[in-house]
């Protein structure tokens, strides 16, 4: 999940602190007790609230909801930039506490109000944290249109942390995938996976699932090592990716029966990962792959045999329309004899006997020539501003030389008169 990165940071901090205390030994200097003035600082109070909230969350205590509300009410009385980091962390755990107990929808008005206050106070850390929490809130209830409207109208801060940027790209990739913009979705999810911290293994696992489905929708077939050996997390991660590995195998073979079996067997896993809608869309890709295999194997085949080989049932529509759509989309190179109800595959032609290789080489050569010409122009002709400045300097230097020469001539003339 997206909150794994935050939990990994918290646990790593505790481990580092424990290791430092153990390494000091008996010669460790006792910490200096805080002064009365330090005890009264709002930052000290906010940090105490954060520690109590973490303790309650680790114990899954329902009192964590009341503790988070009390902490936010107390911090709302201050307007100090030194509290921005602590308040952003407390808001994150405030949303997480309500999510664990199934009350995530109740915190949405509070998060909207907090985001508005953070924008008015130019609290960049609070803006990016609360924006990601709101997007997570909307996506939790499959409200993708509301999440996209919020994302498009919200102003992103100039400086952003790596963790919050990874979460933002993950949520944006999910939105783009639902909106059928698979290329943008793949780019966002891949960037989030590349920038994710190494300790956030759960977050990387979630990204791998979405990237696999999006690549399948784009017509790409992920390699087996991307879902087995390349995934960190051990046997638990491989078990979590097993449904997507079997799904990839079904799409690769174009076997509609196997695809249905995988979809029914792992329906609970797809629903938990919120990828059920995308997996359902893969049915067209499976049919297209199966048709391509049939068209390559048979020069002529009846449409009834095509439906039998693809496993198309009565509820899948007329097989003639399915084949016609695949031909129109360019998935297969064939023709349909409507009277005889047969599909005739076109003969496979040698690509090198056509002009396609020549056109491809011409495009590459033209690109290289254009790049070379642009580089030559950039080296030969400097910018106008720099050119004018250089001309002015050369002109002024020439004027100074002429003035010095005239002075020397005048001095020589005066010496000659004496």
C-alpha cells in the first residue's frame, strides 16, 4: 500500500535510535533535560501528540481516532512554520487511523478544510501531503472523476519530497488507467516505481501489479522474470503476484477459457487490488491474440470453427462482428466471406521485398542529418544578444586603439615642433 513508505521510515527511525543507544554503552553521557521554556514550546507538544498517536496505531487501539482529532484541534491554534512538518505527519496518521477502522469518508471534509488552510499559509509540505490523502480518499471509494477534478484544480507546490511525489504519481497512474489513457498511466506508474524507496517493498509490489495490467492493456507482454525473480519481498511477494503471472500467461496464449478460469479463481485478489475493471478489459486483447494465432495457422477457416477455437459463447455476440472488428483495428490481416461464413487469411509477404525497410532507414537518416544541421547552426551562429555585445566590445576596443594612436601622433608632432 502507499502508506508502507511512511511506516518504513517510522520503523527505521526507531531501529536507528535503539542502535545508537546500545552502541554508546556505559560511557554514554545522559541527555540534558529540557528547560522550562523548551517544555512550553508548541513543537514539543506536537511531537508528544505524534508519539502518542504512533503508540496507539501500533496497538490498533480505537482511541487513536480521538487522539488524532485532539492533536489536530490543538495544532490549529498555532500558525508557525516550524510546525508544518509535524502537522503534516499528524494529518497523515489522522487519515490512516480512520481508514483502519472503516471511517475514511468521515474525514474528507476535514481534509478539504486543512488543504485550504495549508494553501493560504503557503505550507508546501502540508499541501502535498493532504492532496495525496484526498486523492487516496477518493480512489478508496472508486470516485475517479472527483479525484481528477481535485488534482487538476489543486496547485502543486514547487518543492516536493520524494515520498509524496511517488504517491502522487501512483494515484495519477491509477486515474489515467481508468480513463483509458494507458500510455500516460504506464509512464506515471513506472516513474513512481523507479523513485520509490528501497524499504517500501509493499508500495513497490502494488506498483508492479498495476504496471503489469497496464502493459497488458497496451498489448505488451511482460517477461516472467519481471513477476518472479525481479521482485523483492520473498515468497510472500511471489504469492501476491501469482494471479498476475497466470493472467499474463493467458493473454500471451490468447486462450479465452484459461483467461476466464484465472479471472474466476483470483476474483477476490483482483477486487482487493482494485484492478477488476482493468482485468475485465483484457478480454478484448485475449480475443485479438487468439484470432492472430488462428489467422496464422489457417489460410481459410469457417467462422463457427473460429468461435469454437476461441471459446466464444452465445453471450459474446456474433463471431462475425468480432472478426470484422479485429480486421478493422489492424489486429489481423484477413478477409471475410459473408456468404460462405468463412475467414480467409492473407498470405504472409516478405517485408524486405517491400519499401518499408527503405522508408525506415530514410527516416533514421533524415533524423541524423537534421540533428547534425542543428548542431552546426548552433556552433556557427551565436545568439543575437551575445553577438551584439561582442561587436560592441570589439568596436569600443578599436576606438580606444584609434584614440591612443591619435594621441601618440599628436605627441610626436609636438615633440617635432620643439
